[in-house]
C-alpha cells in the first residue's frame, strides 16, 4: 500500500473541480497527515467559488508531497479508503487495549460493536438512512431550482412533449431502453433523443455499435436541421443528389457550438465494451449518453461467459454505469427475429433477447412499432416507467425521417 503522505497529497492536489470534490466523501478528520490542507481547499472553494492553484496549495502547505500531483483521483480514493479502514480497525483494538487485560469479554463485545459500525460505513450496498437526510433535502432543493431554471423541466428534455409536460425528463442515473424489430427505426429514435438534448445545450455522447460515424452524422444532420428550421433530405445527402448547397453550408456553420460527441469504435479495441464506454464518459464528461445497439456491447474483450450471462451483465453494467456516473443513458436493442413477427405490434419484453434483465435494469422501457397503413407514423408503447405514474401508456409520432421530421403528435389528437 502506498504511503499515507503520498496518497493524501495526491487527493489534495486532485481536488480542483466541483465534480472531483463530489467524488470524495471523506472529511478532514479521516486524514492522517494532511487534513488541514484538505480543509483549506474546501474552505477556499466555499469562500471564493473556485479552487486554489497547485502553487497556492504548495505554498500554504509545504509538507505535501509534490510528486503526487499526477496521481489519478479514482485510484487515490480507493487506496485512501483502504487506509482509513485500516486505521479504524486498528483503532477499535487500541481503544480497548487496557480493557482486554481486565475484562476481555466486555472488551470483545465493544470491539465487535465498533467493527460492525465500521463495516456499515464502508459497506457500499448499505447506507445509513438518517445520515442521508440532509442530502435528500439538498437534492429536493436542486430539483426545484432546476425546474425553475429550465422552464419547468428537471431533467434532460426527451423526444416526447407528453413526458416533458410531467416536469421530469431523463433524470441523472436513469437507464432508458427502447426496443423494436429490425427496420422500424431504432437508430433514428436514438439520434432524435440525442439531438433533442443537444439543442438544449446538453453535452451528449452518441455511441453507435452498428453504423459508422459518417452514416450517423448524415442522419444527425437532417434531424438537427429540421429542429433548427432548415430543410435537408437524408436521401439526397446520402446519394449525392442535388440539394440546396448554400442552405446545407449555413446549417453546418450554425453547428459551431454543437455539443454532440459521436463514437463508432474504441481505438485499439476489437469491440465496444461496458468498460470502454465508462472510460469515454470519464474522459469526455457527457451529461447524456445514447447507445444505439446495446446488444452488441460486450462486458469484456476476452470473456468465456455464456451469452445469457453476458447480456445480463451488459444490462446491469449499464445501470451501474448510470448510477456511478450520475448520468442518464438511453439504449436501443432489437427484438428477436421470430417467424411471423408482427412489425405493427410493439414487441413485448419476452420477445427481446434477455428482455427480463433489460426490464429489471431499466427505469423507463419503451417498445416501438410501425403503424399499419401509415408509414409516416410510429407507435411508442411505454412498458415501464419506474418513477411516477403516467396518464397514458402509448404515444404516436409523425415519422418523416428523410427530412428528419420526427415529432410526437399531441395526445389529444392521437388515434389508435
């Protein structure tokens, strides 16, 4: 285990942003040597709204180890957690050292009680309900402020006016899943979900396991251009047909501050994995992630797990990723190609490969189908909506993907 001095110094140096500070759940009392330096960084941020420079910290606390400046924060926190645990376990015995020789049975009882308390604190699967009360009040305040700032919407705007009207949207930590049969339009819906968020200034990562970036970008162009009031044709752009070149140029120039990141592969890797997506999120810090074709994501590059184990691991891995990064993730997957499948009926979870795992892991699950006799429409069925009660269970979309015109029909005008 690396020295306390080195690890604690690395943590102090790495706490240079609000997101970094949010990851560190310890207090200055948990430090063995550099608690005062940690307290200084936090107090500085509280007073000035920014973090002190490394130079300022080193000048104020010359006992810090300068060689720890490049230490990875996540690694440092893991080691620090083990060091704190070690000290607390040793402390449980040292506190009762004298009692052991006098009343060993009583000392054992106290030591066991102390160890149980320590285990509760360090058990990531169990949280003391009362210890979180102040945090829950702060979360409510945050949700209230977000609704006031964002026109009545707490989370990230969705592709559905009906959902946005509930005031919720896609919330941090949620897994949203969409499934449909082949050719129904899953990729278009993924692009629309991403474009909707991007136009509201949300930094969005779109990962495609099926299409190259060029194909995804062409579709994104027509969807975004339609939302921004331009008129482009996906077919014309893809086939090299005549278009209004000047309009296309003006639209592309208007994307200067675009917040959409697109990925179709991981450099040096044979496939896209849950771990590699986690790495992308850490590297690029998106506020919203969309994954088209999650059924092609694997849990690792070298795995001997059965397919059902992999699929369960992928879906639950995605949910864990949502929670650990506090990011909403929208994924699409495919219904099975069973004989006689009805493309005009939204597939059920049992018609999706390992749909039971997908449904359990998802906070919102939507099924998509074509509308018989109306190619310009799509039906979305909400098969799961974890947090809250919807007054509807399905919605209809206008569907003109060549012009990128994908819009929910107002609920009062919908007919099924």
